[in-house]
């Protein structure tokens, strides 16, 4: 997608000129299922974007066209309410709703949306559409954008309007991503720090091309299991507020209080937070060997303790792990399908792609998509030079 193509699309649908914004999808390098436990995450924005062209309307309507769904809808800005059914419009309308709930005056707008992030692949196409539309609506109405507030409101839109109880990682990195860097986020304080990626190691994303229906119900079940863990541990350690506050030692001491399952879920979250800290140190020292080990351990913990992997993700990681030049591989995102993230030495990337694709196809009958992406900038306005 180029800004000119987007503008052409907008003009054909709505006439006249428009401002252009784009927000990225993401991969998470490490720190999975830790965000809603007040923990640490280390995602990077990628060069796959959701684009939004926007222009003011004189009335109070939002007209939104999706290039991907070939559909236009029109809604009154002042009477938005959470919908009963799943629909792509819930994401952009949810953001308008959340901005209005937060007291932001918005003007009516025509919006043309085009997404290039593969949908349902765990690369956060939903956060990208929320953040692109939120930033565009604020810009169009003349507001300064506070990126942390925008990330929070986009998360609120997804929690309360779309109805998915996600954490804040995806929206936050779509707002704050930076080229050549991963983003360390403390999901309690929302403090963040950029972590420089090594130029000779590339981010390679392998799409298993499966998405299991379990994803959203099991996501909610994991959240509930973490809450149960906190509740039971809180009876002994009243000072803890989230799994973030629990040490492995404390958890092990209370093993008898928890079911086998809840114990394992808590162990994943606690060890994963520690792995994020170690990964940041390893990046700092350029110690890619440790980084690789941490990623493999993260995958095992997600597979065995948190039980959010699936056979296709496990196979993709297994195949990747046998390739020359692989630093580390693990599932990325919520799980139950979607993508793996692989750190691969730059010189080995072409062979890696070819070999992994061939072996995955021959063992599953599925044709995987493999993307190589530098870490990218967060949401921004794109000004077309004449
Ligand atoms: C999804 C959610 C995130 C996060 C991950 C798991 O991507 O949107 O908030 O919980 O799963 O790390």
C-alpha cells in the first residue's frame, strides 16, 4: 500500500482530499500473557500497517469504508453503543465510542481504511485498526495526541465495545514502536524503554496459517485462572496485587493451595517475567546465545504450563530450531495458531525461509507465509510530498 493508492481509494469513494495515518501491527519477542498480569513485555512494531485516510464532514456522522471488506457504513457519532454482533466496524466505531466516553469532542468524518496485516494471524491487526483510527479521529478533530492515553482508550474499545478482554501490549506498541528497536513495557506503570535490536539479526515471522476457534474462549479462561491464582495466593500474601508481585519461591511454597493447572499458569507468568528481564540484558550485551535459550524456554512454558500453543506452532518452532543461523524461535501473540517469531542471522535468512516453508508444507499440507520485517515506527501521520 502506498499513500497515493490510499488517497485514490478515498477520493473514489468520498471525493476531495484527506489526511493519511498508519499504525503498525506487532510481533512480541518475549513476555507472553504477562500484560494482563501487570508484567513485562518486549514487542516490536512491524512494517505491516493499517492505513486510514480521513477528512472532516460537516454533520455528526462517521462514514467508514473498508477496502478489505468492500463495505461502507454510516453511523451517528453521538449515538454509538456496544454492538451485539461481531463485525469489522466494531473496531473503528469502538474507538470513536471510547474517545467520546473520555470526553474528547470529535467532528464527523469520512474514513477509508486499508489493512495490510494478515487478519487473524496474531500480528495485531485489531490493535492497528484501533490505533490508526483513534489517531486519525483525534488529528482530524484538532486534538494533541497523548500516545499512552490513546493506547488505553483503544484497549478500552476492545474490552468494552468489541468484547475481547485483551491486555494493553498490542495497542501500546502500535502507538510507541520505533524503527530498529523492540519496546520493553512495564504493563503496570506503563513505563517503557527502547531496546536496540542487532542489525545482523532479522525478525522472521512464520505464519502457520491456522487459527483455532479456541483462541478467544481460552484467552478468557487463562485470565480467569490467573485471577484464581492471585486470589488464593493473596490469602497468604496479602500484599500481592497481581502475579507480577509473586516470586517463584512464594509460588512453590503454596503449591498445595493451588490446583495443578492454576499452579502451572502462575509458574508460566512468573518465569516469563523473569525471562523478559534476562532477554533485555542479553540484548544489551549482544549475547544472542542466551537470547535464543530464553525464547525456546518461553515457548516450552507457553506449551506446557500455559497450554496456549498448538501442534502447528510446535512444529513450526521445531523445524526452525533445526535451521542454521537460528538464534531463537517461539510462538508469538495469544496462541492457538497464528505466527511464530524467529530471530535469524541475516546471512541465513533466505535459506531459512526456503527450508522452513518446504518442511512445514510437506509435514502439514499447509503452505505457510513467511515474512521478514524490520522493527518499525509506531502510529504516525504520513504527509504526501508533491
Ligand atoms: C493478545 C492480546 C495481548 C496479550 C497477548 C498475549 O495478543 O491482545 O494483550 O495478552 O495476546 O501475550
